[in-house]
C-alpha cells in the first residue's frame, strides 16, 4: 500500500529523500497533471540551485487570458466562471516569460496549439516524438519520479486506484517501473487523489500497489481543467458532413478534440437519427460529388451494427455517440471470438452458428480444436458459455454436472455444447479503447455518474496499444479495428497530399506530432482502413486571406507517400494510390476557387499536370457564399447550429465573440482607419448591455471611449436580426 500524505510539501520532501537532488519528473498531459505537486517541485528548484529538475510532459494547460485589453475584458470573467480555481502551472509561466532557472528545464512533446511560438525555452526544449515513443524517451532520460492525478475508491474494504483521465503513457511504463525497482534503481510513483476525477476502468484501474506515495486531502481538489464546447462554423460543419459519409457501419472510429471532431460527431448523429435531413444536406453541400467513394468505403444509412471507438483521446461527443446507439459495436480480447464476430456482422446472439464460427477461427489460427481452461474462462466471461459451466480435467462440465468433450472439431461435442452450455447473448466487451480524456466539466460528471457496468465499456488503455498495431496481440488488434476511419485535422495540405500539422516552415512548433503519424500509418497497414485528414481551405490573418492548400511547404508532418483521403469544406479528395497529377486534380477540386488558378499554374510549371488541364466547371464555385447558401435550408429547419452540443457562454457572450472577431478582422491594414471613422460617426444603438459586460459602460479617457465606439459598431454589424432568432 502507498504511504499517504495530506500535505504537498511533505510528499515532495519524501520523494526527494528517496531519489536525491537530480530529478527527472514525468507528468501526464492534460488533466492528469497534478499541478500542485508540479508547482512544489518547481518552487524547490527555484529556491535551491543544487536541485537539478527536468520536467517531461505535454499539453500544459492554462486558463485563457486574452492578448489585448479588450480581449482580457471579454475573456477574464468567462475564464473565472468556467475554470474556477484551477491552479496555474508555475513552470509554464516561467517558460512563457523566459524566467526558467538554470537548474531546471521543461521538455514537452506536445504544446498547447499556437501558444508558445515565441517562447524560446519551449521551442528549444521541444521533443519531436510519436506519442508511442514517449515512454521510451522517458526511460532514456532517466525518469525517476512520476506524478499523476488519480481517482480512489474502496470496494469491499479493498482500496482501488485508477489513473482516471490519463493511462496513456503511464500504463505503458508500469512494467518498466517494476524492472527499475527490481534492479534497485530509485524511482517514485506519486499519486494525487482528486475526488472529481472519474474512476475509469480497464487498464486504468491499476491498483494501489502501483504507487509509492499518495497525496490525499480534500483541500487539493481544485477545479479540473474543463474547456467549453467550441463554436462550430459553417466551414467545420461542411467538413464534418463530408467525413460522416465515409464512416462505415460496423467499423471503427478515431477522432480528436475541437471544432472538427465535434462537427463529425454532429453529422454522424444526424445521419443516424434524421437520415433524410442528413442526405439532403449532403446533396446540397456537395458530399455526393464523391458518391463512388461513399459507395465503396462509406455509407449513407443509419447505424444498425454500430461503431467501435479506438482513439487516443476520449472526447465528450463520443459519449453522445454511445447514448445515441451509434458507438455500440463491442469488441473482445479473445481472438477466435473477435474473428467470429467479424465474420457474422457482430451479431450479439449466442447460438450454434457462433460456436461453429469460433471453432473455425480456432482451427484457422492453430489454437484448437481443444478448448482449455483459459478458453473456457474467456468464453464464459463473454457470455458465450453460461456462467455455471466449468472446465475440469479436460472436460466441460454443464450446470447439471454432465461432462462434455472440449473438442470443437467433433460435431457431436459441438452439438452437446450448443444444447447444454451456451448463454443467450454476448456479455461484457468494450465499445471503446481510449488513452486519455478531456472535455467540459459536465463530461467528467457524466462519466462518474455512469453505472459501472456501462463505464466498463470504455476501456482506458495505453497509447502503445491504441495508437499502433505492434505487439504480441497484433492479430487481435487487427480483428477489433475493422474498417477503421482515423479522422484528424491538419493546418495545411499540399497539392500532393503531404500534411503540415505541427510546425511552421522555420520549424517553430505550433503543437506537436502527437498520435497523428501513428494513425495515418496504421490506416495503410489495416485492411479496409482509411486515414482522413481534414483542413479548412483558407485562413485569415491580419486581414489577409491565404490558402491552406499549397503547392509545397517548408515543413511536413505526414509525407506525401502516406497520402490517403483529404477533406476540406468543399469536398473529398481520394488520394490513395493516385499519381501526382491525379492528386493535383483532386486537391484543386476541394480548394477555394480564389486560389485554384494560381495553384494550377504552379503545378503546370512543375510538369505535375497536363499543360491543357482545366478544372471542371462544377468546382469553380468553391466559395464561402455558395457554402452558406447550401446550408440555408437545413438551418431553416434548426440544424447545423453554432453550438449543437450546448455552450457555457451566455447569448450576450456569443454575440460579443462574433463582434470581437469582426472587429479584429476590420482593424488591420488598410481597413483600420475606415473602421475607426465609421465607429466615431455612428450613434449608439442598443449595445449598452454588451459594453457593460466588457466594463465599458462608462468609459474613461479617449482610448476607452474609442474602444467602446468600436465595440458598438462591431455589435451592430454582427448582431442577428431579432426576428431571425
């Protein structure tokens, strides 16, 4: 049992006593990070130059603050309300301000997207590694302290510990920790109990003996980081709609966090629950331009067999898919059964046909035909055999005491087993494997509120299992992940299918590779799988519009030889097995029309497409206006709203967010002076409530008065007509 502490200073002191003053501290990403323990280690390093501290982690989260006075006025009250008393990370502040002490360093393999581009320490200490390689890199660097937020419970007088939100890397490292301990190497596992952390099951339920020290006191139960649901713009809805048509019933799904992940889930729900409306939207937006690909690889119907989730990140909306009956295809860790289910369409009915299929799969795998004790235990746990069936001295024993030969190659034995031993319906299994979770506060509460029988369906595992096929159980992973769709986002795509997802051309890191490369490469290895990379076709910065589909770029995350399916708001490009010229033609079809001609000309200059090639007429109207018009009928019916999963923002804050975005776009470059003049010359018209929300209801001085005028103009330009609400 771990040694328990009720004071953060004392638990860190004990860890230092055990490992000494050279500390390599591993912290999970996201909400699994024990901020108060991390802060105590960092405080001691700042106060003691003899303490050498290396922190290895990822996704160090902070409450949003805003980069200007106006943004801070908007974001401040919102952040206080949503993030509560979430404690900021002291080391992150030092990274951002360039005040890292010389005896400390922070190495991250994934950064909060876009937040540390100007932070020298973060850029120079970034670790470029696949998610699956992080455990190896930690061991190479001599990790000797692990600190982790955990959930605790007592069942039948026995204490249990769960890694909660983050088994992702820790589970993969536990065997190595055991080897280090056995070899006499000082290593300390610290857990911080948090009462709001969901007690997740599967591999996350590690038991108390995994930890040496446990911090357990209610005063350390700060608010977990809980990002609100993002707004889903028209562009994102279009991408999600296209992607939803490529998901096959009975298949496997992986998605990430953010607007595009949410949009895909929304369209999957619409496809399942209001199929006619979904089909109409697909026709209007242009999804059906890829009808042949949808016919061969996707689907248009509702989900009868359902999906299985195999995703490094468990997001809130995956729970919505489960509640809707979409995420319901169960998989099992017994290979003959899993292969039999793949053959029979995942039918949960237990009958002689299923037993015959299991016998066939055992024979094909060279694992039979005789059932042994392990086989019987696995089949009993899955509900194939009745719970009362026993294995005794090379025989199956029925509930009535009859002994039956376990030889499945014998027709009489199979018939006897089918008659006397089979259950009624499959039991157990799992509908999702996930590595970590992150989402709104209601998501954490919903997971904790799930009955254990349902929470057990969400098996939290290490990324070494989820993000790759390699391992002794490779055939099982292949069997479970049938018709997988690995759907991820990227910042830019080249005409040839290479993806730019994590860094800029000068190699400054925006975020990190994470698991994207793992999933893309796995899509090429798994039978029937596809990698789907989603990109918004354009971006606007400082008032300038730029294409995110480019000829080439100075950094690549996914090389073009792994190109597969690309999606923008304007459609789907199937790039797998295509020549460069075919890829150029397909990518131009999903490019914003304002950039098509220049990109086509560049491809022609490079001899990558025929000199006489012309973009088909049907793709000449890839414009935002056409896209908005395509959604008009669906939106009139109440579909494809900005916040389909709800939001923590008030109506006033939503409208202010629109106004501030408009203001930012219209106060850069040549537009700035004209916008200021318009603001100064107009009269106020019903925006006082918005100004008071920003504490500009009674502005002081010229600067605040001008800001208030600008906000008033922006609100007037973006506020919806009351008659349309």
